[in-house]
C-alpha cells in the first residue's frame, strides 16, 4: 500500500470513489430526464473512464479531436461523436480510416466543411453521419439561426457519402433556456419539411442539473462532470466534496510569513481562471489563496491562515480551477481511494490535440 504522502510532486490524484459517484449521479439524472448520455472524454482522456461511463449506461462518447478518437478506438470504444469541424485533406483521410473501424459521426457548420466531408466519403460503402452545429449563444462555431441549420441540413442530405444525423450545440453556461428555445424552433422547421432529426445533442457540466429542461434534445454531453473542479463549484453544479481530480504539491519555500511557494505552477495547474480570482482551492487551508503562478512555482498568500499555513516540506492538495487542461499536462495520473494509491495510469490521449 502506498499512502499519497509518499508520492512525488507535483502530480495528479484522481479519487476513484468520487469518479464513480459523479458518473452514476449524472447517468441517473439523464435517465430520469429521458436523455441519452454521451460523455465528453476530453476531461480525462482515459479509455477506462470512457468505458466505465458506457457501463453505467452512456450510449457512447464525445471526442473533440481525431487524436482522441484514434486512442479511444484503439482501446475498443466503438461509438463516438466528434464535435469539431474536420477541415483539410490530412484530417479527412484519418476520419475516413477511423470510420472503417468504428461508428463515428461528426459535425459541420459550413458548406465548405460539408464539401470536404462529402469528397472524402463519396465512395464509401457507409455514409458518414453529420450533425449541424448550432450556435445557440456560445458565440463559437455553429450556424447562426434555425433557418441556417435547415439550409445546411439540406446540403448534407444532397451530398454524396453523407447522411444528415441531427443537430449539435454547446450552449453558453447558464443559457440552457435560450439553447432549448433555439433547438425547438429548429426542430419545428425540420418537422414542417418532413425531415427527420435523429439526434439533437446538447451539453455542458455547468447546467447539467438543468438537463431535464433541455426541451427537444435527445442527448446530453457532459465532460467536466466526471472530475468537477473549482469553476463548477462556482457555477453551482458541484461541491468541493465532488471534486475527484486534485493536484498534489509540496511547499518548497516560505520566504515571508504571509507567502508560501509550492512546486505547482502554470505547467501543473494551468493558467485558466475561468472568471475566478486565484488559481485553485486548498481544502486543508481554505484561507490560503493561490495568488500567482509562474511556470514551476505557485505563490500562496497564507497571511489569513492560522500559524502561517503550510510549512516547508508539507504536501497540499489543490482543486484546480479547470480540471480538463490539467489532464493534458501530465503523462500519468494516480488513481487513489481513501488516501491510498490504487494504480498509476498513463493518460492515453494526453497531448492528442491533433
Ligand atoms: C462540443 C462540446 N461538448 C461538450 C463539452 C463538455 O462540456 P463540459 O466540460 O462543460 O461538460 C464541451 C466542452 O468543452 C464541448 O466543447
């Protein structure tokens, strides 16, 4: 048995009991809400957790990048939605190769994207399922109106090698009502033209507990929910006790009474603020603030802590602002239970942002 205090730092701890609880709670809520769950694996990049969610009832996974899809396919995951425009010959070739191995569907928000997909799949025995990405308020990718969604769907329907498979949106946090209204308006347009919309997929952990208000949506794609983080606590979708991924760091310097330095900087915690003040939460020292990061150093303001807070050599557990990019910074994560190491695993799709 290895106690986590014996681990070298900085490192990532993933609490297995919390992971299981987070997966089960979301699956139960999706079931109650009549929604299929298609978790986004970008948060953990681990085939075992993708499979675990499927074992609990998820219909498949969501991936953002082809590299993630390739890793998951190699690990035996067979049903995926890739929520990113695939542009360019190199990626189209990889997508075509993947589609020979697994069921993979993609999204598109432009005629240019659809044309590339069609060219790559025109001679395929299996048409590629394509969903229209809809901008329901996020202000990222996506067609800009329900009418534009219908227009692009007709282009997909007419394109050789492709099959129109539905609508996909990633709503802005807190804008689930707007997203639901947008999708409902689009669905009415499709119904009026007699065009079937097999899947209407929405998502996002900040509003996961409002998934039952997603209206015409048939699928929900949460990612962060498996680990949760400080930003989700701020959004009200989790408590600190739900946070499964933490960064273990060591206090390496205490230059003044009010300042302590840890060995986790932006290369461990990321610089993501997500609108928050400070770079993480330290459950053992709730009055300590992670006020600054350089690459390898984290600066704590411990002036409000009793007796100067953590001492040199002490290990501290930090809940990061945003768990997903932390995953992508470490080759390995330590799976832990009750403060003990269970297993150290390679983050299989780490770095696969291609
Ligand atoms: C397209 C898409 N779907 C789903 C998700 C999952 O979102 P969350 O991590 O908020 O659950 C994301 C997150 O970036 C996304 O970009």
